[in-house]
């Protein structure tokens, strides 16, 4: 009996030891990072198909090239000279109507609003009166010349008629010029001559193709001839004005590419080109203004914005002067704690977090010193989403399946 009791205790003890070992093994498997076959302990982020669709991932290939380095300076965006116009009333009166809305695109010559002006009505009446006088004077002059040729009138009478004709022509031209100054076009003036219309309505027209960016007047408002009513600007191209230190001017030349970033669109980089390096140095700031021409076809950039501009003063990528470096787009490199990480696609819906060492950088690219091989594709757009998922794992929230 004693032997059976000892055997039972031994079997129970062996069972408990087995349970502890199994439990310990299960805990290690749960804590171990997900691994790919042949990759060791890889950090893998797995997303749902819907998560992948929402992130709209884009990738780029790590490749060797020369890295254009640059000079970073502050900038401000403005309309180009000739790219903005303020439309004033030009005639005293009142604003009778507004024909456009803020943000509306308009063509050169398009009517923006209507003015009602008694002064304009008087100017039109004066012009029509001058036209009639000139016609009568021209007819008298023609008749006197014919009579003089037949010796029916004297040369004195013919000269008097000529003088009256010249005076009437001058008055008509002055009256027409006044209408032009008020903003009437030649077709409008010709139509006025045709129907002898004495109306006092006057159209305020856009002087250029562009966008209505300001409307100052309200219907019924009394205006002077210099009262601003509208501002029209061409937003398709802007200028970026850069203040470059005197000590850095030697590296800046017309034609150099420039990359700009603005706070409103932190993920975007806008390409421009140095068009003019100023000829004067500000005595107080010791800087020179550099003008950059900036295409803005989608209109997201606004005059008045502040920007950070990087003038690419280093070797051109095609010049072959600078040593070739392994580079990836800047947005591909994410900082997770103290580590620099890029994300490499590893099959459908799966991405590996790869730690890299970085070197020099430009406004658009980062040099990779180690951790990545040429030809490997890395996530650019959507890398921040993967960084967030990796940060969740590091805080113990587990994989995002």
C-alpha cells in the first residue's frame, strides 16, 4: 500500500511540472514579435483590407543618386506684379448692382458690377453734343472749300470754317477721352454714337483674367471715383519672396529649383524656380530679396501665406558631380521613439518596420546609410498611419489585424 501511495504522489508532481513548462512556453510565444520565415524577429504590421484602402498607400523605390542639398530660408507668398488688379468706381455715383461672387473666376472685360452716375450721364451728353458739332463743322468746311474753288466765297471764309472744324474736332476728341478715362470701351462709345443713348449706368469691368478675391462695395453705396469695389487676382502663378542673408548670396543663382512647404499642407511640397536675385542689400537686415516663381494651378496656395523655402544649391542629380547616395523620399522615414523607421510592404496587407540610419537630407529626400538595400520599395504616402499602428504595439495594444 505504501508503494502505491508514493507512486501516486510522484505522478501528481510530474503533472504540475509539465503544466508550468507549457504555461511558460505559451507566454513566450504571445510576447514574441511576429516573425517571417527567414527574417528573424521582424516587426510586422497587419491591416485589414479596408484599412489598406482607407490609407491609400503609395510606395517609392530606394535608389542611388546624387542628393541635392540646399539653403533653407523663410518666404512669403504674394501676387505677381501684373497678376492682381483693384477695380475702382472711376466715376462718382452709387453702386447699382454686383454681378459676381467671391471666388468666382472671371475673364478680362467681364462686368463685375454696375454703377449709376449723373456725372457719367453728363459726360455722355457732352460727347454726343461734341460729335454733332464736329459733324456740322466738317460739313461747313467741305462746302467752303468747294465754293472757294468756284470763286464763290473768299479764302477768309474758308479759313474761318477750317478753324471751326479743327476746334470742334478737338472738343470731340476731349469728350471721347473723358469717356475712355471713365472706363468706356470703343465698342460702347460707338454704340453710344449710334443710338444717342444718354443713360447714366456704367459697368465696372475686370481688367484681367482671374478670381474675384475681394468685394468691397454694397448695393446702394455712394462711391467716389477712387472708391475700390473689387479685387481680381490671377492665382495660377504666385511669387514667393525670400530674404537671403548677404553671406549666402554666392550660392544663389537664377534658375535654381526651389521647394516650398506651408503649414496649411504639411505633407505637400511645392516646386518653384528662382527667377530674380535682388540687386540691393537691406542695410538693416543685411539680406537680399530673392523672387521665386511658383505654379499654383490647383489654387491651394494663397497670397499672404508664410512658407519655408529650400533653394537647391547642391549638385544637380543629372550632373554626376556629387557622389551617389542611397536615398528615399522624406515622408518615407518616420521617427518612432529614438529610432528612424521605414515601412516595407511584405505581401498583401502586411508591412515590415525596418530600422535605418539616416544621413544628409534635402527638402524632398533623405540619405539612408544602413538598414536598406537599393531597389527595395518603401511606403511614402500612408507611412504615418503605419507609424501610429507600430506605436500602439509598443504600448502593448497588440497588432492591428
